[in-house]
């Protein structure tokens, strides 16, 4: 697979300073020396992966995807031509507007990320004394939680099928699992999903997902965020059925959901993975608190609907 990771996202927000403080608290590292209307943040393994700019309402402006070689861009250009979709080709990059999603997708030649291995937790279990005569090492962690990478972006589209076709047939993403008629989970790496497309009344950013080392880092990160502002809480702690990851969702001041996640399924051999259709609660989670109504229908949905035509025009 020539595609290998998400390189980053650019998100427009109406309250730049407050939203920038949120992502600093979330554990991303702010980069200095940028213009006043722009904030950029990095992760431990992924480098610069989040840019915030000022817009009239919250919206996803750009999605970045890494490829290995110029030949990968040639192949994508040929695929988009067959689909009769417009694109702009540069020497080491290609940009195209995702149909029905309203997001500029930028594919560029990028180095693969090779993370330092995370410490493997030693869990005691019935008949297994993996950690004898000592406290759990996670209890001794005191440093702030730092997300390793941007792992997944979930976007909504009123023309769900057109968006899936663009990413799969045009760019080369692969389908991992589906909730029929509602959600498609796509991957451009060995992670179970890097992009999720949901059927929604209006094109929108639903959430970004940021990988941390383990479930203790999820708990520590969310606890610190809620100590700063309990209103940031959305949903968690829980475990997804699709992708298997532990999760905790929070909300930034602009209304975008953000997720700490860990222990996602990995698909090393495409031949050994069969996408499945899921229905009912398993389409959302395996265990955890009930899904809040705002997660399924964001509080600002009516505002996004009322401004959609003006923004797209």
C-alpha cells in the first residue's frame, strides 16, 4: 500500500485562542513563531499534525495523507481521472476536493513514522502473576499525557457513498468494517481505521482521534482535561467493538469532539481480514456508558445546517 498514514488536519474554528489552549491541555505540543491567525501542534511520533485557523464556524479544511513515492501519486492521479474527478498535481503532492465532504485532501510524499515501542503493561490475572510484590507502574506516572499520533478522522457527509467511493476507488483506501447505510471504516495504514465516513445531514467534522500508549494514559489524560473543565466530557471510558480500541471522548471549545484511544486492531495482512457489517449497539461500542445524544447529533447541528450553503458557496 503506497498510502501509509495521516500526516495531519487543518481545522477552522471561530474561537482560535480558546481552542488552541484546549489542544495544548490535551497534550499536543504548540509550535512557536506562527502568524496570529494560525496555530500548529505536533505529536510525539507524527510531527506537525494539527493546524487551527480562524473561520466563521467550525469545519475541517484539509486532510493530509502520506504516500511513499511519486509513483503512488501517479497511480492516484490515474484513478481520479477514471472517476472524472478534478485534482491538482504538484511535483511531490496531489490535492483534490472530496465529493460531498467539502474537505481538501492533500496527498504528499512523507516519511513513514516508526514509533519508539510503548512499555508493555504487566497485568496480574487469575493464575498469572505478571507483577509480583510491586505496584502497577502506571500508578507512578506523573508526566503529562502526550498523544503519539493522529490516528483517525471521522467526517460526516450527506452523500456518504460518494465520499467512500472517492477515498476507496480514487485514493486507494481499504474498507475495514461497515455499519450498513450509516458508517464506513477505512484505512490507509495497518491500523484498523484512519478515516470514518458517517451519513449526516450536512458535511461536518465529527471527531479526531489521538493515540496514546494504553488505557491508563486514556484515563490520566481525560482526568486531567476534566479537572480543567468538567464540561469537556462527552463519552467514556469505554471500548469500541469495531476496531476494538479503548476510548474517551472530549469536546473542544469550537464543538469538535476529540478522542484519546489505545489498543486498536492492526491489519498486517489484508488477505486475512474480512470486512463485516455491524448493526445495533456494536456499531458504536462493546462496553461503556450509554452513548450520549450529543455524540449522535451534535448540539450545533442546526447551526451547521443553516450555514452550510453560505460556506459551500
